[in-house]
């Protein structure tokens, strides 16, 4: 076994609150070794990120390290051997704002944060930010540091690095921002790299590229990697050792194969059970479909296109057209779950908004058939005419916090659609709100509380209660589970199946998560650059895709099985020049 470069021993990190002291990290012991990857897994609130921040003494105020040691073995790094530096430092004993701790951050221990947009400066170019990180720790001229920054961007495979270095954060895509942050993190060849959920917000294809990049950098430099995630597929793919955290404690640790095949702790068993359930179609949904198969179309999209016009130049005289959706056609039948899958920017959300009428399509039809059998083209209706349709076609949004008004109580949020429709008021409204909350698994007295008093999963239940309030026929779920942990995803998906069976709902389920689509949906439509490139039965598409882009998407999904590590062949999609020109 390789030597330890970072050892966390009996670490306790506390946050004082009005009700007493809260232990976010409780007696945690972990080891990061040279050239090896330690994966720290657990759900939101388990203490993973606070543990990582404690290592670098960047815990949010008023949090503090109460006890324990964080030992950095600098004599085991090539840099220390050359410079004759002190053998071992206890980072927990250094002043958080002292010069010694600042010298260690980025130089010996570097960190990649979950959300690169908030971690990178919006007012400095990417190149200047990397130069600053280099010159903070190395004696180097600005010109030499700039050349090093360009070379780092080349190492992380950013196209045309000379030009890319001169761009700002907002000019980078999500994947490129994460690559830029990795370039900054490895600028001074750290001996330990802490990656805090670095792939959570990324598409599976970009996630696979980031993981491949980290592997290559680790092989080249021999750095120890502490990889924090809740994605067990990623863990199976990259981990040399796994530590499972729950309620601030490490409840289980071991080699990946032992953790996946012989988990000892009930919490680990529940986590893996949820992962495995998501890897197969829902048995309940299959039974529902067998007894009550989807019938006539409730929504038909015919040759839809959506253009956005971008003005620029002097006095806004120049105008460019961005085509978000083109030639999209699909059918949603009564009682059916249709999944829309694709990467960020593929047009999934725009398609959903155009179907509901939040955005008006530039071309094409959106035909809705109501309970009486009347068919209406929603794309031709004015806003006031759409209000009736909006009672029948509702939406559940991705972020369960930003989609709820923080100044309204849960009762006001859930009751608003009923109040606007004029169907309920007063005591009848309060009674109906209580019923809706109980339907989604929340107590009726939760109506008096505000959104901030609920967890992420509970807030999503509030959003679902609001969506079903006017008894709709169709629900458009736009990444409704992507912000949730895997066990919460299962709970929310099963709740939606409950509601479907009870209310006869049809779902248009938008997601970039293939596992969620496979579990929940009957059919699937795959989108790429605004086009629907493949449609079919979910299992048929997932097991035998016909389009190269679908193959690329599926081959990038990490499999939660350590025995299959390295056996999946990546299929990279190269767009046909003719179709690219047409696009």
C-alpha cells in the first residue's frame, strides 16, 4: 500500500447554533495516499463537504475545528525532498488566515469546488486567475506564468488555449469552467487534490471526460485524490478506497468491491439498494402499464421550432438567430410517461416550455386533446386563452427551492392555483391544501411553515402538491429529481407513480439522467442540438440504440459495479458535417 500523504484523525467540526452546538463532522478518520483515490460518499448533509473544507480551514463562519488532527506529510512529496521542508504539519492547528495556511492552499493541497461559476471570478479572465494562483506560490515572471497558464489549459484539453485564456468565466460552458478550475487547482502540482462533487452538475458525457482527465493527471503527477460524491457509479469507476459518511460520521470504509458486494452498515445497504433500483425499470410502472395501457394521444407536437433573436452591434442593429428547437415531433398518450433526454443545451427545457405555452413556438403545432375530446392548438392561443389549458398541463421544476416563493407559506404556495382558478377559498381552500399536503406525504400542519424550514426532498413534495392542486391531466417534470440524492429520487419517483395511479396522469419527464428515465418512463425521445434524433420504447433504446449520439450518451453513463471498471468502451459521437451545416 502506498504511503499516506494526508491523514485526518478524529476530526470534529462544530457549528454553534441557538439550540446548542451542531457537530457537522463527528470523529472522522480518513487517509489519502500517494497516487490513490479515496472516494467519500454519502447523501446531502452527511458532512462530506465540511470535512473537505476543514482540511483547508475554509469552513463557513461560525463553524470551527473543535478537535482532531489533519496531518500533511510534506516530506513524502518530491517538492519537499528537494527543499528540505518540515516533515509533518498538523493543518488543524494552523491559524485559518495565517500565512502558513495560505501557503499550503493551492500549493500542497488544492480543491475543486462543486459549482465553478461561483468559485471563479466573473471580472477576471481565466488566464489571469490561473496566473494569480501560480505567482502566489511560485517565483515566476508574469510572462512565464501566462505561458504556464496556457499550457495548463492545454493539459485539461480546452480547445485553442491561447484564445481561451483571454476569455471570462461566463464565456465558458459548464464543462469548460470545471476544466479551467482543474487547471487552476493543479497549477502548482499539489500533492493532494480534493474534488468536491466536481461532476454533479455536468452531463454524463462531460462527466466521463472530467473523470478521464483526473485519472490522467493523477497518473502523471502521483497526487493523492480525495473525491467527494454521491454518485455510486463514479465511485465504482475510480475509487481505490471508499468511505461512507452519514450524519457527520464515517459509518463504513473499505475497498470498492467489498463495499458494493458486502456492505455491513444498514445505511450503506439502503444507499446501494436505491442505486440498483434506479438501474432497472420500475416493476410497479410495468404492472400499471400492463393493467391500464396508455390510450389515445393527449398531446401531439408537430414540427415545432423555437428561434431566439439576439441583437448586438451599434445601437443593436445587428441580429442573429439561435435555433433552440427544430423540427420536433412527438406524441404523449393518456396515462403514458414519455422521457425527454439529452445534454445541457439540447433544447429539452425549451421544448417543455413551448408545449406548456410559457414560451410561444416560432413554428409548428402543439395539439392538446381535453377530457371532452376537443383538440386545440396551444401554439395559437393568446395568454388569457391559455389559462384553462394551464390547469390541465402543469409543471414541476428542477430546483425545489428557487421555484418556491420564500415569502409565502407552504399553504399559500399550494393553494395559489386553486385561488387563481376561483374554485376554492376560505375554509374550503385550507381544507383542500391540507389534503394535498397529505397526498404528497407531508403533514397538513406544514401549511403554516415557510419553504426554508423544509429539506430538499420535502420542498420538491411541496412543488408536486402545487402542480397537482387543480387536478391536471399532464405534468411536465423538468429535471424534477436531479437536485436530489439517489434515495430521495426513488421516493419522489414512487410518489409520482402513486399520483399517476390515483389521478390518471400523463408525464412528460425531462432529464439528463438515463437511470431516472429508465426507471420511470415508458418511451424515450433523445434530443441533440434542438433535434429529436431517436424515439422508442425506453428499454429498446437503452439496450439497443440506433443513433450514434444515443450510443455516445449511454456509453458515458458510469456503471455502479466495480467488476465492470474499465470494461465499458466509450463511444464518441462525431456529428455528420451535412447535418451540422443544416443545423
